[in-house]
């Protein structure tokens, strides 16, 4: 089955369901589990003297999300899950991290944007599935299955 699983967690309004699913898969298969949380840093286009002040809360939120994911993994029986924060475009960072780490499976969630929102804003899960070159498991938010959204 899978030997190395990468679960992307975090983002605006994201649930931790991908962490739960990935942890269960890792526990059942004996796979190594890694979590990644990608955050978008403050814009530096015009220079930002307060860059550090703006960066800190975003980084802190990503780290809180990763700690919650690791707690979920421990509860599922995976004691040694790795975790890393990355700054930048979510799809791009997840794809490059999955390739560099030679992961067998990428697990990530979806947002309730609907078809129009996804078309306008893009879909991280769609971009990762199209560009990663490995299996991608997209986990819907709890309660969203069958809603058509």
C-alpha cells in the first residue's frame, strides 16, 4: 500500500478532516505520515516595514493547525508524524513538497466554494491532483457530501 503519506492541512475555513483520514490510513498501513500547512505571507511588492508583525500571526496559525493535526495522529496511533510550515502558493508548495519528499499519497481537503467560486478562485485540490504526479485523496468537509457544493 502506501509507505509515505503527506496530508496538507490548514487554510481559510479548513477542517482537520484530512488529518483524520491520513492518520487512519497511516495507522492501518504502517506508513510514515507528514503534515504540511501552507500560509500566504504578507505582500512584499511595495516593501513592508511591518512584514514581521504581519507574518507572525499567519505562521502561528499554521503552527497551531499542525499541532492539532499531530494530536489527531497520536490519537489514531501515529506517534511520530512530521510537520512543516511553508510560505507561498498552497498548490505550488504542496506539489513541490510531495515530489521532494517522494510521497506515495497526498491527502487534502476541499472548501465549500461551489462550482463558480472554484472556477473564479481556483482549486488547490484540483491543481495538486493535476500536477503532483501521484495519487491524491480529496477529503470533503464533514457534512458536505452529496450537497452539490
